[in-house]
C-alpha cells in the first residue's frame, strides 16, 4: 500500500491523547460543523469557561484545532494543516452521528446559531429604513461603489444575484449592466425597503425575494455575477456562503465580495450585530479557492482620516475558471491532433 503522507509518531500520539476524552471529542464534532467561541461552547456543552478553555488549549497544542482571534473574541475551528486535519477527520469518521450525546450537542448548536441569527434579524428589522444611513457611518460608500463598478467593468451580462441584498442598493448600482437581477435576503423588513427603492428607481428588470443564502432555491450555473456586499461579517459561516454563491455561478462567472478588513471596533459586534471583525486578504481568498474560484483581484480602500468610525474596506473578485480550462483543453487537444 502506498501512503502519500503520514503523521509522525509523536504527533499521532499527542493528537490521540488530546482527543481521547469525551468532551474534547464532542468539541471536535461541533467544530466540524461551525466556527465557535468559548462562550458558544460553554452554552452548548454546559461546562464552565475554565474547563472549556482547558480542553481547547489541549486540542490546539495537539494541532487538531486552531484559535483565530477577532477583537475581544476568538473563534475556534478544525485545523487545515494536513496532518492535524487528517487525524481529526479520521477520528470524527469513527463517531456514530446518531449517538444521543452528539445529537443533543447538535440541537444546542442549532439553538445557539438561531439566537445569533435572531439578534441580527432584530437589528435589521429595527434599522431597515435607516440601514443605508447607518452603513455610511462606517464605509465610504461612494468610493466603494466606484471601485465595484471598475472591477466589474462595463460589458453587459445576462444575470446578477445579490446575496444579503438589504435595501437593494447593489441591484441599483449595476442596473445598466444586467438583463435580469435578483436580490435575496432573510429579512422581510429589509426586502420591503428594497422593493420600495427599486420601484422608486423605476427598475423593472430586478426582483427581490426572501431566502437563505446558505441554501439558495435556484439551480447551479444560473448567474453571471454574484455579489456579497457587506454581508460576510454578519454570518456564522462565511465560507459556506461563498461556496453556495460559487455553486450558482455560470462557467466564467464572477463573485464580488466586499467587506471590512480586520479591525478592533467591538461596538460593531455589541451594537450592530457583527459576528466577525473583518477579514484578511488570505482568509477570503482561501474560501474562494475552496469554492473552486480563482482570486483575480484583491483591493483595499483605506480611510483618508484616522477616525475609529472609518474602516478599511477590501474587495475580492473571484472567477469561475471552467470556461478558461475548457478552452485550454480544447486548444491543447487541437494542437496535439493537428
């Protein structure tokens, strides 16, 4: 039997020792489904913060999970390093998903995620009509929109999908480029505002609907451009949102992500329902790659003045390269047979 890569003896023993305890196995199972904070895990597992922190440290030291600080919080996730990832995957494969303890953990995880989602929904409902005004307190919207237009270009295309559409502003911004536009949002209050804005702008070739951006009710390969504008920082699982966005892209289609660079403004979490305090270049680019997209452009828009209310905004443009791959394969085949 040929083994492409193996785990060293010391690392294997350390990993097995770290995982060889019921609570730590439960933590691994939970982190396989979501990035979680210490507070999340204490709520789900019903154990004290010091105990949970101790378990997390042992798993981190063994290379099975990683800690990702974000302001005053830190998210824990399964490691992506090959050796630790393989060991964690193999351990989780041995667990019976119908085990009653693991099933209860998943139910509590779902309850925690619902609570986070409800907090965000309550914020959106309370601020729907003032949402654009609130956002401009933190983002230089004119500069961001100009950069988005420049990255997308002036060539018309058939269809656009705006995920987390909010007030429908992105559908307005690109109205002259697409033949058919759709905005999806979970908040009925925000969609009411979006519909009003589209009507006021006399945009008749775009619609909005309520939906789950993690499970879009539409077939794959449906859209030429998908936008995620200031959406990821509200989400429990940004990577899954990017993966679902990539699923509905046509070959050669583009995904434009706009969000904050990493920052330390905790009030955005406590007062404005932000789950993540920004994203690094590599973090979003890695998610794009995992979704099968190539990162074409990464661009920062930094504030002109050093005010805590002015945040750096980053734009990522990803592309589905299946058309390019197919063209290259066709060319190679012709050259070979010619």
